[in-house]
C-alpha cells in the first residue's frame, strides 16, 4: 500500500469512496459542495489517498483504498473526512492515512479533532469508526450538530503534547490496529 498526497486525477476515486458511505452520511457524490471541498483540499495539499502498491497494471488508475481530508490549522487540527473502501477495511489503511497526515502536519502541542457518529447512530458500530479512533488514542468529547442525513454526531479528540515525530519512533506501527479490528469505513465531519 502507498499513501500519498492526492492529485486532481484522484477526484473520481474520492467520489467512489463517498458512494460507498452515502447510506450513513447522505448524498455526497452529486453534491457540488463535497466535490469542491475535495478539490480545495487537493489544491492545498491536505488530501491524502491510499492505493495499492506498485504491482498494479501499468497505465491504469488503481481504485483508491482510502482517502483523507485534513485540516492543519495549529493548535487544533481536524480530520475533515476519512473513508476506507469496503474491500480494504481491517487492513490498516485508515491508520496509515492518519499516520501520514499527522507526521506531515501535527506539530504539537495541540489537539486533533474529528466528528464521527454518535453512539446511537447505525454507522457507529457498522463502520467501526468510534473504535478506530479510540484505538488511535482519541477520546469521546461533546455531542455536536447532526449530520446531513439527520444522524447524531460526536467530537473525538486527541491531545498532542509535543511534536508527533518526537512522541513515537514509528507512528504508522503505533497507529495501525490489529488486522481486522477497528478499521473504519466512513468518518466525516460534514
């Protein structure tokens, strides 16, 4: 698996990922605001993708394994959107995306925040999002506005006391959950 900054040509892949989680978040694929947000994150080098390794077929675009939109306004950093494709869940894709974004942008001290499903939302268990963030060290905080589909949402926070690269020797290893556990399928702060 390769994690890299997203490029303009990755927009259809982001829309493909969004299509897989619209049942939890409401319409995104046809929402120009979503496409605009992805494009803006790409332009600002704040969008990340995970894709299959170099053994893919030449001259073909491999489907994205996951995508992440990140906000790096210190001292409060934000995970704006993180989705792992159905076929790649439980394989460390979400953790690898988070590790790359945090290594690149989280300078600490500060906090990293994400809005995810409330405990009573059907996606809370099905997606594994809450467990995923808790395994990364995030703690549940206050409830926030419902999502566009009307489901409950909750803020999760991770406190960073010093620069991330000084906290851990190997952030990817530290952030990668055991195989098959806690990999989220859809997390969003829409």
